[in-house]
C-alpha cells in the first residue's frame, strides 16, 4: 500500500487530496482497499456507478464489445453510438445527441452549440451565457468560467470572455443580467458541488418562460443529477419544463468514461461537419457500456427505486436534524442528498471512513450522499446510525 502512496506522491501531479486509501476492487456498493478492508460506498464514484460497481450487464457489454471492436474513428458510422443516441432521444426532450468523454467536454460542446445557434440566427455579438451562483460545470477554461467558486479560477486567468453569473433561484437577478448579448442560460436543476441545492419549481418555470420569450437557449447540466439519480430519469422531469440543450456524463456509462450533449432539432442543426468533434467521443466500447447502463435503468425503472430509497434515507436523516441543534437540514432529491451542518463537514467524512463508510462533503458544510441506486435499506440505516454515533461524539453534542 505505502508504495502506491509514496510513488503517487512522487510521480503523480498533486491535483487531489487523496489521503492514504488505495482502492483495489469493488462490487455493488462495497469497495475494498489493497489491504482487504471493506467500505460501504455511499458516493458511487461521485454519482457515476449508479447501477453499483461492476454491474454484470455493464461488465458483459464491455467484455463482448472489447473482443469485437474497441475503437473506430467518427469518420464512420458506429452502430452502438447511433442506438445510444436513439434511446436517449426517445426518452428525453431531445432530437439529437453528440458524444464526448467527460462532463467538462459535454458542457464545452453545449456552450459551442448554443453560441453557434445564436451566431447563425443573430450574428456574432449575441454570445453571452449566464450561469448561476454555486454552480459547478467543469475544469476546462470555458467551464471554469461558468463555475462560480472563484477559488477554482485562481491562477488560471485570463478567463475566456462572454460569461456572467446570476443568483440561483432568483429570477430577478437573471433578468437583471440579461442583455441583447445573452444567448443562453445554464443551470444544474439540482446543484451538486455547490451544496446539493434543488432549483425551485417556480424559478425554473420563470426561467423557461423568459428564455422562450427572448429565444435564449436553456441549458441544463444533468451531469451529476441525471440518469435516474433524483427519482426521474432526468431531473428536469420534476419541473414539467424542458431545456433546449442538456449535458450528461458521469453515470451515463456507469463508470466507463462517456459524455453527451442532447439538443432539440432546431438547435442541434446549428452544428455542421467540422464544427465540433473528438477522437474518442462515442466510440464502440464507451457506447456499449452506456447502452447496457441505459437499457438496464429503463427496464428496471431505476428512477422509481431512487425516489423510494431517497425518501427513506431523507426520513432517517431528518431524525438527526431533530436530534442535533447544529445539524441544519436535509436537502436534495431522490438519492442525491445533502445534510447541511452549521459546522465544517470534513472531520465527519474522515470519521465515517474510519468506520468503513465513504461519504463526502461539499460547499464546506454539506455532507453529501450519492449511493448507487441499488443501495439497500439496511446500508442506509447503517450509514445513519453511524452518523448518529459520530455526531454524538462531537464536542457540540456534549
Ligand atoms: C454538474 C457537473 N457538471 C460538470 C462536471 C464536470 O464533469 P467531469 O469531471 O466529467 O469533467 C461535474 C463534475 O463533478 C458536475 O458535477
């Protein structure tokens, strides 16, 4: 184990705070480190392995496809890619899909598509995109520009132009920021890194109305909240409105890297050959993994499971809110859950790991839970009981 950590510190760029854990194996909701210690995984790779680790349908799809064809360039039609596009289109607002390899890339494509649509219709001056406070959209330069936390920008300037922020859940702030240059608005229907904040229904409806009125494109980033996690296949379904563009990644391939941008036909047609592309995007192996994942989600209606188990989880967590004065509130939708504290959450993440349960903390004070959608109630119960125990140890509880 120590070799990996020592070599990691020596040979790997220092971009993550990793501690000493070396993970070697995983199945379902159980992770095993290199010394054989088991952990209950309540994060699913940060909302990636929604079917659980190494789900048999995904493993089989990858194995079979790897023997047949791993990669071919997008100079040719790829049957798995087209089938995946059809399935995503048939189960969403969209008419067309574009595939890439990550969330950041999906949002880059969404930005380019929105700008190209506006350029073709209104000329080059209409190119500004409004993002929300507490947003997180990725680490590339353009997606950093729509990620509100300034700590991520430091030292990477100058940032690309044409992006600004409005207050999340505040339609007046959005309207105040709109000008004749605004071409799109980007929102996470449920913000992940910003603290597990669900958009208010009224806000998204007002946003949709103002976008429709001014032909401004509404982009939903469902990279973390999509793929059945919040109790619907896509989070926008909670709000009875639809976006013009949506970005997906994370759980789309259940761990195999793949991202996608979906769009309405009138918007999608803004891209012509040569406008956008990526070598690996939508390759046969990635699309086979995603196809197996999506078919399983659809067949099992996994969003219903997420809604049901999410309600149970939230009910249990609510008891901690009632018990501890410094535990503020339970937030989120389905199995995308935050427990907001009045104090820093990081020490509790550490204590939970010592107890063999992996959770995380976001926005400083929000403990975040993103388990696989197949999580069992007994594991939810164990998580809450363990939290109760470690909360009880806190000096604030004495
Ligand atoms: C909402 C959202 N958008 C975009 C991203 C960036 O995705 P990736 O890390 O795959 O580039 C993330 C990653 O956490 C995310 O949560």
